[in-house]
């Protein structure tokens, strides 16, 4: 494990920016969101972390499966088995978007130094924007279990199942192994933890959770922006029209098979694409839709109802937005999947 973080951070109160972020999420969901498990952070630096849905945490965790454990690394290229992946604490940090808003790919280089650089020691001793649960029976998907004996430790992401015996977890197990989703026994030395600013909601994936190709950010992501208000979360991503390959893809893990209503969100303006291509990938094939991003901004715009299979599969359960061939700037903001009633 990395060097231990030994200094406790100075205590302060929650600032108004974080409060506004939490309120914006609740408003954006139009009453569909139930905010649970929120705890005010003790340090002003922690307020910089965005509000996150459990679906985003799990989608990120799934995208790293079968990548190679790499000590000291927080990032990976999604859905790329056999490539460099994270270590155990880096895996949890990336899925939790801590300590900053992290896009999927290695936007600051393979061996970049994020600050503060949390470790298994930091997790276990609650030295970051998270807190200990009073019982493992309170665990929900996207929470974390951590252990540390004073010299070494381990961090895993809880998915489901019996929290006391052999839960289903995501973990970067160690050198020579790959990131995996597995059911295994976790002893009482593992402490249950929850991130600040996590919401229970329909499946909402914000723009940092979209794998993107064809942009100016290092690592292939589209450019982040806050120029036009009304976006979901902390920002949105934008890409100018191009004849080259440029797309952003959101892939959730569907808890059950069945029909889901899909909604997209963007910030509208006169320089946006009036005919951006969207493809919905399902087990029965790919469906194409065209969206006009000059109108219907800052709302959840319906793309219709589609049937997906349970699990995680970019080819059989995802949505892709293209800047290729567009007639203006294309905005990748957020996507929502709601089980049909």
C-alpha cells in the first residue's frame, strides 16, 4: 500500500457550494430521488467532491473489470481487459470520484500525484470525505469495506449480498491479479464506510462516467465546461462537430432485465447541434435517434422505452452520443434509465 496519510484535516463547516450541488441533484430528478445517508463533511476541501449516484459508482466499478492491478494507480481505460488498472484504494477512489471530479481515463498521466492521496489507512480511519457505518447490515451498493492492521490493508466496493459473510464485491486483489467482481468471505476486521454526498435514485450517469473518444482533454475525454447553466452535476462535456471519430458512451449495470425509459440532458444554445446522433444499444439490436440540442435544454428529454438485459455490457446495454457529422457543438451531460412501470 502507499504511504500512510497521518495528519488529520482541519475541521470546518459545510460551505454553500456543496449545499447547492445537493439541492440541484434533488431538483434535477424531479422528485424521483430519495436522498439518503448524507453527512456533512468536516473539511472545506471535501466539499469539492460532487454528489454521486450509486449507479455511477457501480458503472465505474464494472468498467475496470479484468484490468491489471497496478500499485499506486487510480485510473484505467474502460472495458479494456489486460491493460493497466488501479490498486485497491485507487479503485475505490476512482469509483467514488475522490478527491476531485475524475473522468475515466488518465487525464493527468499514469503516475500522476493526486492530492490528497488517500490509502487503505485513510479509508479505515475515515481521513477523507466518508464516514463509518454503525453496522454492516446498513451497507448499500457502492459503499466500501476497508481493513488496516497498522502496516497494510485492503479496500473493496460492496455490490450486494450477505454483508456479514460472503458479500458480492468489486476489488483490485493484488499484484499479478486482475480487478474482479466476486463473492468471498470478509472478516470482522473490515469496516463498513459510506461516501459523503451519495444519493439513491433511478440509474443516472453523469458526464464523468461516460467513456469518451475524440476530445481535447488528455486521455481522450471531451472538453469540460460550465459556460451555459442548467447542467446536471458539476459540469458537462462538449465537442465541436467533426468528421473524425468522436463519441461519448454511458454504460450502466442493469439490476434486472426488462423495459427502461431513457432520458438525456444537455444545455441548449444556438451554436449546438440540431441533429446529433444517438444510438441505443440493446440485446435485440441498435436503435438510432436524432436530438436537437438547440432546444429542450436543462430538462430530462425522453428518448423512448427499450428492453435491456441484466448486467453490464457496452454492446447490449448502453447509450452513445456522437459529435461525428454534427452541425454544431455536441453536449454530453447526463443520461437517466428509469425502470418502466
